[in-house]
C-alpha cells in the first residue's frame, strides 16, 4: 500500500500535537481536511489510527508511524530549506545558452545596461539544451522553425559573405562532413564538395582561423569577419540562417523574464552588420 508524505505528515503532526486544530494550523489545512485525510487513510488501511472522543487518541499503529515520520520530517525540512535557498539564488540570475560562434554577439548585447539587470550564467554548447524555469531561461540559436514547446523572437537572417586573406592560397578552407551536415549552417552549399583543400576544419571558428592564415576562401557570418583586418570580403551571399532568441513556452507568464528577453532582443538587433536589413 502506498502512503504519501502528506498523509505521513498528518499522522505525525496529530500524534505530536495531540490536537486536531493545532495540527491543521501547522499543515495549513482546514481541520475538516485533516479529518477526511485520516478517515480515508484508515479506510485504505482497514485499521484505526486514532480513537475518537473528546480528543483524538493515537493508536499504537499511529505512534509507530509517527515515530518513523518524525525523522522524515527533519529531512523534509532540510530539503525545503535547500530549495528555498536555491530559489533565492535564482531570483536574480539569468541562465542563457548559445554556441561558441554566437557567444561574442551575446556578450556584446549583455554589456549593454538595458540587458544586464540580472546576474548571468552563460552555457556555451553546440548541443541544444532544454529550456525550463529554474534551469535554462533563454537560448540564442540559429533555427529554421523552433518547436512548439518554445516561444521565440526572430532576430533576423544572419549576413553571410565569402572571405579570404589578401595573400590566400587558391581554393577553399573545407568544412568537415559533420560541420557541413549541420542544419543551421546550410551555407556550406556554396563551398565545393571536393576542392583538394589543404585544410579541413570541424568548427566554424577553425574555418575562420584557417582562412585568416591564408589557406583559402571561407563562407562566414559577417559578424565573425567584418572587423578583422586580416580578412577581405569578396562578396556577400543570400540565404543566411534565421537567428532566434528563445524561451520555454511554459515560462510565458513570467513577466520579468519577458522584460529581460525584450531588452536583450532590442540590443542584439542594434549590433551593426549582423543581420540582413
């Protein structure tokens, strides 16, 4: 038979306080709710827990249950205390996830006063981390169509360009097969499949750095290269991926999070040269 912690708490409080009204106040329940809870539990047990009279008198069974529940009460109090402390720490902390490519954009936006009201923890990962209250609040991601469990604000399509160093070798810096397969980087269609490249890279930042070193052309988001004196823009491309600022649909009612999201969105939109106009 399964007995819930609420039921164990009720037995323990009644045995300890020896008063229905006092137990109800401690449990934040009506005394009638406490009576119904005990009656329902006795019915399922097929045994009496309290003898009714001018006062509730616990049976030996109730005393045995209460004795064991007392230790559980102390553990539960410690757990509740830890959870309250966690909530206090979380009260002014914003957790945002993005990848290493987009992290510079995020940090540039967070440097703006309007977007930095809270302490921020940034989780940098190529894996799309789950979003949920208390764990990860926002995500800055390239995405064609966010799933239904997410709500988002579309920042715009990233500007893309073909870049090369002034004294670059002919040909291209080649993305690896895993990099080419990423749905958020469909721009690799502009790079030949087999170019006899001297260098192949498994990360976009590696492609950029190889391009800077002169190993060939590369397709790059413009924000990664436009202020780099070692790279020259040959021409821009169409069809950059949409970039989104996302949160969990379950957090829709969180006004504070929505305000922070709106401020961060506005700041990201003002960064020059990132999005197609």
